[in-house]
C-alpha cells in the first residue's frame, strides 16, 4: 500500500489556511447521465457523458491496463480456448460459465490487466513484457459484450514505444478493425478512451493534475458486481474516512485519521435510499489530501438521486502544502514508492513550482550502469511517473531527478 504522500515527499511543510467552509453542488444530471471531474481548489474541471465509450487505455508512462465501461453494461471475458493463434476460430460455447473480468474498484487498473499471473512478473494479463525490447506482446483474446448487446472479440496486439496496437471484430470474424492509439497524445491524462461501437478514439477527461475527485457511477462488489453512484479519487489523492464525529462542523483532527490511496474510500455508501429519497450518513466526514499535499474537509449533506444527479456537500481547506526548500526549480524532492518494491509498479512523484527545462529521470545501479534514462513532464505542479519494477533486476538503484535548476536523488530497492 502506498504511503501517505506527505510522508513521501521530502521537503514539504504545512501551513494553516484561512479558507472558510464552502457549500457546493455537483450534478451528473438526471439518470446519472454524466460524470464530472472536480478540483477542490478550482471546482468542476470537466463533464462527459458516461455512455460514449466502451474501453479506455491507461495513458500513464508505464501503464498498460485497459478499462471497460462496466456501468453501461459492458462486460469482458478472457477467452480460455486459445491464445492469439486462435483468433480466426473463436468458439464461445459454454461462455455462460466463464468468469467475467472487472475493473479494480480500489485502483485505476482496468479489467484487461487486472488479472496478471502472480508467478510470472512479466505477464501483464493480456500480454508479456520483454525486458530487452520493452515491448508488451499480446498473448490473449477477450470477448467483449457491448452496452448495445453486441459481442466482439478483442486482442491487444502490442504496446510498443507508447503505442497500443489492437484489433476487434464480430465473433465470426467479420467487420474486423485494426487500430493504434498513441498514449503520448494523452500523457497529461489518466486514460485515452475508445468507442468500439463508433470506431473512434475519444478525449474525454481533463488533465490528471487538474482534478481530485470524479463524481460518477462505478462498479462495486457487494459482494457481486453492482452499479453504484458515488465518488472516486484521482491517482495520488488520499482520503481518510472519519465516522462517529460528535461535531463534524468543528472537527479538524486529520492528524489522527488514517489516509488511504483506495480510489473508492468515499465511494457510494455515505448515503442510503429510504424508499422516497436519500438519507445522508450522520456524523461522517472525509479528509482529502490532494496530490499536491493540500488537506480539505469534505462533508456530504444531500443527494438528489436519479431525478437530478445532484451531490450536495461542504468543503473546507484546512491546510495548504508549500515547499520549504529545494534545488533550483525542483521544489519537492523525488518520492519513490513502494520502496522496497517487489512485483509492483513503482511510482516516482515529483513537483516543479514553475515550468522547467530539460527535466530528466535517470536510474542507475550501484555499479554506476544506467538502466533507465528518460525525459520528464516539465510543466509546473505534481507529476506521477510509473515504472514497472519487473523491468529491473533485484538490487539497489539510485533515482536521480534533474533539471536546469538542480537535481535530487532517492534510493530504490528492488526485491
């Protein structure tokens, strides 16, 4: 589990904010037609229809999973009959007993990629990662049921040089489409979306640095898969749920709270249906720690249900994170987590107070050999760079983040 962001980011301090509580309403529209990305600092950052996409490709640096739009009825199964060699002869006999694959409800890992082989660190579920070429080559076929009831077969052929190559067709092989998606075109965002029904790439969400929460429907497991309406957290946002608060209007003790990186910490069950409307759970509040380190108190006070899709809540900024020192333009030192890492993606967090030039990441072994060297996003704000730990052999590495203004280092241990 990721450590709290403030404990990972070296050289970050907190100062008290004078912001007063603010009441806000976010609407995802009647029948929950939309999803809304929201910044606690800057309010709504984007709105998009929930049903205009079918699959979404992880656009982060080392991301490789593919989400499905499960809330519209989209489902996916991994074809057990063959690897990619059986593309032309897919047989769905007995499909009713196959296990469906689902997006993770606690992270932004998609259904295609959420079931890797625990005994093979190079198996990413839909394909196999090659340490030498850094190419993921697909070895699986998936059956996708679309929201309109149509069935398609899907194969992620490869992920090479940040380009996904994939194909899909009707089960009998007709209407085959071969597509590519370059995730560098979406590198400021979490996902690049695709509509199989319309054969189209979609740019739906705001830049990941611009939002903290998304108001949406999502799939929860209670215990089986079920569509719920709630709130999910952005990557890098941490949330603490605090119950049984005697006076939630004055309570601000976030230091005693336990923050979680699970994206569904707020989720859906802060409300309950009473037969005619919704009751809001009493004596409940949330502390939200943004990716930049600010801390907010959020209290839900109302929910309009499917009639209008309104979420009503108050927000209060309790603390603002500011840098106390740094080298040049690097105002927050690199943070590496989990550390040590074993079979998990490693996240490297870094922040610039203002845009810089020549931002670079270098990872070297203790022998001095460089094993990774790449340019970084040089814009201001906090950024998250993902590195698959299985691309590195066991050992100790030095992670160096540099720009024209200076450099910082962090030790990384791969077990």
